[in-house]
C-alpha cells in the first residue's frame, strides 16, 4: 500500500502517521522551494470531513517518508500506491471490443459490491 522507493510528487496520495498511528490520507497539491535552502513548502489537501488545506515546510527526506516532529509529536507521511486488482484473470472483462450495446443492457460481466446493512438499533 505504501511505497518508499519512489519519491513523493504533486498529485500523489499520502498516508499521514501521527505518533506511529495512521491518521488521515491527503493529496499533495504542490511542492515548491522555500526561501530556506533545501526546504520545501508542501501544500496538502487533507481528505477528511470537512476538507482542509494545510501547508507544511519540509525537507525532501521528510516528504519521502522520513520521520519529523511537530510540536514535539512524531509525524511521518508515506506515499500510497493503488493495490493490484484482486479480480482473477477468469473474471476479468473480455479484451475483444463489444458490439454496440442496446439501451439499458449490460455489456459484460460486472462485479457487484454490497455495502454492509445498517444495524437497526
């Protein structure tokens, strides 16, 4: 799920850890050089409700997964990579082009994902 090999770039998704606990996902909006040499202003869109935009001033090693502190608390952000598709080859949709579908008809096998039912308490 996380990737320490590739550098974190703009538009990447990161998982922010606070005191070694995964807390929230964020998208890296921009990374621009700060006036301090070897530091960068990293603008993050925090993917929580409500959405928040924060700008952290970090060194490259921190942007790429190194631990740092904020107000004495340990923080780390890791680049997130989309996991492999869990569908086995036999369930994958056909690779040959389909004929034009008629209205309101399915064009191939689909996967239905059910949401858990709410407990009526």
